[in-house]
C-alpha cells in the first residue's frame, strides 16, 4: 500500500470515527476554537491597524520634521520640559529665512472649534493654521478650489479650505467654493475643498478639518500662543543628517550657546513609526501568549480524546494489523483523525472570527486576509498532529495478538 492510498484510507476511517462521535468531537474542539478565534482576531486587527497607519503616514511622508516645544517620546521629566520657551511666529519666520532653500517650511497651529453655515453646525472641527507651504508639508490634494497663497497669509485674509466631511455637511450639493462660513464669530470665504482622506489609525477623522492662514490662527483661534514648525526636507536619503541640520538652524534662531541644551524638540514620523511598531509587537506577543495557552489547553483535550479513541478501538487496530496493516498506516490514520478534529475546530473558529472581524471593521480597522486564514488553519492542523502523535504512536506499536484479545 503506497503513501497516497494510506492517506486516503486514513481520511475515510477518521471521518467515519468523527461522524460516530459528533458531540464528543465538537466539545473537544472548544479549546481549538477559542485559540483560532484569538489568533485570527489578533492578526486581523494588527494587519488592519498597520495598513491604516501606513496609509495615513504615507500621505505626509517620513521626510517631515516637526519642531515643537514638547517631544513626542521622551523620558525627560515634564517639569524640565515645561520651562522651555514657546515657539512663536517670529521664530518661525526667522527659521524660514535661515532654512535650506530646498526645504518646504510650514508654520502650523492646531485647535478645535465650531463652524457654522446657515443653520448647519459642525462641532469638534480640527482648525489648522498653516502657511502656503502646508500644501506640500501636509500632502494635501483637492477635490475643488485651491489652497491659500503667501499674500493671503501675510495679509491675514479670512479664507479657509474645508475637509471633505465638513464640506459635505455644509454643502451637500458641492457648491462650497465661493461660499462663506463662520468660525466662531468671524466670517470666512471658502476657497477650496480637500479630497477625502479617511481616518488616522482608523479612529481619528482626518476629514473633519478646516485650514486657515496661521496668521489669523495665532490671533485668537487657538488655546496656545505657540506654533510648530513643519519642515519637509524633500528626500529620504540621509535623514539623520537632515535632522541635525534642522536642529542647527533652530538653535541659531534661538541664539543658544554651544553648551546649552536644546529648548525645543525635533520630532519625526519615523520615530512615531518605530514606537508604533514596538507597541504592535507587544500587542502581538500578548496575543500569541493567549493563543498559545488556548491551543495548549485544546491540544491536551485532543490528546485525551485520542487516547480514549485508541482504547475503544483496540480490537479494530488488532484486526487491521492482523490483515497486514503496517505501523505507519495505523500512525497516519490516527494522526489524520486528530488533525481533522482540529481542522473542524479551526474552521468553526475562523467562521466566528470572520463575523467578529466584520463587526469590528465598522468601528476599527480590521481585515481578514487569505494569509491570516491559511495561517489559522495551518496552526489548527499542526496542533492536531502534535497533540495526536503520542496516542497514534501508541496505537501503531500495539501487538496485534494482545489487541485482538482486548474486550
């Protein structure tokens, strides 16, 4: 009997044995089902989160630096950082004068405000003050209109550019450009509408925004008097050198002596990506531990049931050996049975995980890919083979005479 025939016969016998004990097989797979649901949901969540994060970051690029008072990630005590000077428009303008001509430098301030158009109200809108360079540093694309110019920024012109959601809320028929809205108590002319961006990490709505000249923003539309300087260096090569050059320009603007520490921070999306990757790894490690624990418990259950199955079918094993079945044939038969039971649990778990993923995706980025589904089924089958090896080995090594004498 060749290997293919042995596998085919093993599948048939294993399926008949499972059909004869349906309830026992289903109850045995509970641990496997929990493990597969866990590993699948963990994989889909991390995969969806990573995709949403990279899509959000790619619109801006990793060659952008943010000069701010506060660092994004730092172990330095806050009471030291709070003593740093604010960064004002004057600092930003001085930075622009000293900056590398190849850079795009934007002066930016952000606040949360309420916008109105007629009877329509948009609350919690991210109001972003930019210079004309925000078009490049923020990676903006338009569905209608344009961005404001340097003359409009320097002249404190009351013009604004709306995010996609704000524009559709106020102007459902698409006649936003040329209309007027109110931000707090000031009237603004809409000169552009941004293309839809979606959500940052699937949570923060990047379309609930409005852009105005930073010169107006600094006059009273933000809670903080300071700004941040956004620098797009225009290339991914030698980012560390570019960061040091940006830092040197800012130290010159601040007139800091060589021995004094920086009273500002140069943050970058690259650092944010590294931190995000670290967090993803921690979440993945915790998920794998929980998954491993569930599969271990499920595997112990499979092993016990397979030992019971071997004991119940001792006489059957003796008859098969007496008519010429090899040890390998018996071993394959019980390994296939254990793997098949686990695959059934894997398929049930995968179905439950797919339903859960569909529900989660409505509120959080999650996507079930074919690779994750294949991995889940592969893990379930491997668990069955490992858990069923000892019972299968015991069955394969039975003495046919002793097996035939069993009652």
